[in-house]
C-alpha cells in the first residue's frame, strides 16, 4: 500500500500593489546609487572623503579597538593586547569615531575648547628627565619682518679644540672620504638671547650671522673628528622666503626641502639628514648641569604625518638611549611626535628614513 507523501508548499501571494512597490524601491535604489556616485565624483577635492580624512578619523580611535577587531579573525592577536586594557566596546568605538574625542585622553576634548591648548595635544614617544606635556618644544614663528630685522649681536668665542696626540693607527670606524651626514637649518636665523644685548624676548631672538648655524658647524666638526664625514648647508632660508614672497611659519619647510632634495640628488652617499633648531623655551627647561657645567639639552621631534615616521622614531630612540647612557638627563624628552590637522606633521622627514628634527638648547 502506497503511503501518501505530504509536501508542505509555501505559496507567496503578491498583489499588483506589492509588486509595484518592490519594483519602485529597486528602481529608485538603482538610480540613487548612480546619483550618489555622480555627486561624490563631481565634488571639489576639498570636499571629497580622502585618505587623509579617514586617517584623521582613525587617529582619534584607541588602538585597542583595532587589535580587538583583528582578534576576531586571529586569536594570536590576543597576545598583543595589554593586560590593563579593557575589552573591545563597540559603543565606545562608535563614540570615538563620531566625536573625535578619545575617552582615555582628556586633551582631545579640552584642546578644542580652550584657545591655544592644542599645543599640548602631542605625543611623547620617550619621556626624559622632568619632561611632560607642559614643557615640550615651542616653535617661535613670528612675522618674517621680525626674523629679518637687523639686531646688534656679540660674537661668541670660538671653541678651542683640544690637541690630541697623534694616533698610531687609523680609526677603525670611519666613512673615509664620504660625506654621509647632511646638516641644515630650516630656521637658520634662530639666535640666542645671551648674544643679543638689546632684547630679552625669545620671539626676537633672530640674527643673520650669530645663530643656530654655528651649532651645526660645531656638530659637523665633532662628527668629522670621530670619523663621520659631514657637510653643513648655509643657505639663508629667510632670503628665499623674501624672494618668493612666502610666509615664514607656513613656507619655511617648503623652502628648505628644495635645499635638502638638491643635496641628496648631488651626493648619493648622504644617509643621515639632520635639521637643527633651537627651542623657544627658557634655560630652566633647555639646560642640564653635568659635573658643574651647563649643557644645552636635546629634543628629537618626529613628524607623525610622514611615511618614514616609524624608522625616524627608531633612529631618534637609539640616539636618545646612547645619550642617556653616557650623559643622563641631556636628552630633554627623548622623542616627541607632532602630527594632525593644522600642523606641519612632516618636517621634511619624508626625504629619508634617517631624517630628524633636533632641537638643541633654547633661546
């Protein structure tokens, strides 16, 4: 006897009205996609969503969120999450992306409300002795006419080189005839108040001859003495700005980058690029007493928006560690990273993986 097989069949009944609604939504959505794409591609570049915009959004998000997302696919990433970090919170993630406010860093909120407070919205990669967010580097950017103003200055005494006995054997580590270090000064007229008798204002500490270039010259001599071939560029960036009608605070690095790129093209042996500055902070922040003598402290500044910033940071960290080992406290803050909207964020460090901005001493 044959068993009757019952089959459940679902019948979807669509009225003409439902079919019309579905087709209408489909057609409307189809054309909406084309209209949206057309609008986005016809917008001016300033209004388009660019990679820099996406980067700006993501920089305000705690890195623990990204690690947690990768953890969903690969459990090995669990080892990279610090024990003191909270687990991933989707609501916190949405809040940080939507508001650009980092809940773990109050500066992200205060810096937008208090004028001038964004100076503290930086990142200390390596903190040195007594360094915090209140005494980081301060770049003096007065009007160009202040920088070029004629001022009376006393010429500093030349450092007397100590004569050393002739070495019996040549140095084991030397670059020979090669010049591997290029030293330049974007703000080449930055001077020092002790040599400017008629002013005590750091914003007026500029001079065409008695300035930071003398520090660069001395650094090159010391490097040469240790077997490291070096060269110093003495281009007056201020004159370039005048000739081109450029602004001091906006275009100084643009002008100096042309100088650096020309040097790198003409000498392929150049491997290290150092831009030497003097800070605008006063002596209590920028000097260190060692064995009863005061020395200018050093700060390495990294442009966080340049593609080489990780390798630049590694070089700065290595130099900081060597300074700390031999002269504790001489490296003022070790390494500071400066990036974000409305800032330079590159400092010409994109020209080399071994490019650094170095602040030596203060006004």
